[in-house]
């Protein structure tokens, strides 16, 4: 797949800027993305909900014991706890709730700092009401997997970002991703 468009550049409510690339939202693509993230990068990323007034940033305790599908829901099961995401056709609750619950929009994003260089990278899923379902904070060159600042950027941490860009958008690594100087909270 080749993408023939530039990412959307958005001024965020917190005064920052983001570039956003739409991702496919069909069940097969989203399940492949979930498997890629949680099977292969579970130890290097954080995930949860990032909404105004709340940031739930969770680290997986281990690789998932199982990722499965039932009635449109993907379940990522870590053993002691799990979560569900509606990514396919959900029929048990009727067509209207099925439409609302299902992922209606997915995006790959990167935050752009004041120096015009990327500072963080991630993936977001939104339901049929355009409410956030999940944010995955991908590994960043500026933080360890324990969220400690690195002394120098570790560009190898962009592997997940580069892989998602390639596999889901047909894009090569972007040299701009390797121009940042550090991580900053907004």
C-alpha cells in the first residue's frame, strides 16, 4: 500500500502541534496492529487513555497470554487482567450500539515541539462517536521503557514507529523523526 498524502498538521488544545496519519479501521487491519503492538512491543510502550484532565498510562506486566476476537471485540489478555476493544462488527447489542462501539477512526501521530522536531510518537483509536478508545505511546528515543530520560537519543527506539508507517501506510522512515533533541511535557 502506498499513501499519497501529507499528514494532517493540527494545533492541539494544549498549545502544541501534532501530525496525524489516518490508519485503516477494518477489523483485519486493526487486529494486525493490535497484535503487532502487544505481541512485539509490549515491553517498550505505554498505553491507556489520554483525555483532558486524565492520563492513564499503563505498562503491560508481561507479553499477552492471548489476543482473541469475539463478536467484534479484540481481547488482549495479560493473565491477571485484560482489556477489550471493539474493532469489528458487534451484533449482540444491536446495530446502533454496534456502530457506536466499533472503532470508527484510527491514527498514527507524532507531537511536534517548538523547535519543529518530533518529541513523541503514538497510535490512537476512536469509537463511532469519535471518543478515544485507546492511546498507545510508542517508544521514544528520549525515554527508557521505564520512562526515564535518556542522556542521548536512542534512535533505535523508533523501530515500532517506522514499522507501523511501513506496514500500514507504505511510508519509509522519515529523517525528521531523528532531528529531535529531547522529550518535553506540554
